[in-house]
């Protein structure tokens, strides 16, 4: 078990060499979706939870995924979770919330990835770096150019571009929000 702040950027690059060392040219179209501000409502960069401790999902998420998910072979959550590095939430709790959303939404997600690091850790998976996309593409035979990323921040957009994901769609457009509640 790594204590995140003690792992150097150099080591992270070596750990992720498998992601970077191979050209990715799979056959599946994938929908990559950000979490905070895209799937889940956030306030002060924290996921808002209800009385039961479960995430409050953004408007139109359920209906939009039900409509759009069949157009893709696979669907992944890709999420920066720097609050884990700061000790403000556990990785297990973040994973529990993703699993809860998966059940709540009728299991649209093939898998999910989170980056538990902060900027200072230099992790190759933290958006705007492409590590999470590249790893999932390699594991799931994804054609990144034929795939789409939905997100609410410039980090999301830049990570998708760095990974070679063919399309980026702002969450407000994808989910049809008349205002953009995910973008303060
Ligand atoms: Zn990371």
C-alpha cells in the first residue's frame, strides 16, 4: 500500500509504463464520464450526499444515460479524487459511491477509475493527464478515436485530448442542462 505523497513522480511513471508503452487501437466505442459536477452534484469540490449518505446525481443523468448508453460498447467513470490524498475521504468510500450510482442507474458502467492523488504527486493518471483513459482502453479493447468523454472542466477536456479520445462533450450539453450547475 503506497502512501500517496511518498511516491515520486518518477515511480508513478514507471508504474504506469504499461499504459504509455503501447499504442492503443482497440475496436470498442466507449463513453468516458467524469464524476464530480458531471454525474454527481458537488459543492466546494465535494460530492453532495443525501440523508442516507449516497450521492445526489445531477439532473437528467438517468434519462440521458438510458438513451445514450446503448450507442456505446462500454462506459467508464474517470474521476480525479485528490481529497483521498488529503485524507478527507477514503478510496473505499469513493468506490462505494460509484457502485451505488451504478446500481441506481441500472448498471451502465463497465468499470471505473479514480486518481487518488493531488497535483504535487505528479501522477500520470490525474486529469489533465491521460493515464486513466489509456489504461481502460488497453484493458477493454477501446478505440479511443471512436470514443467520447463527457466532463465539466478544462482538465477533463484536456485529458481526453491527451489520450486521443475523439470527442469531448461538455456535461451541460450532454445532459441538456439549461443552466450549467456543474460549472460554478
Ligand atoms: Zn493517480
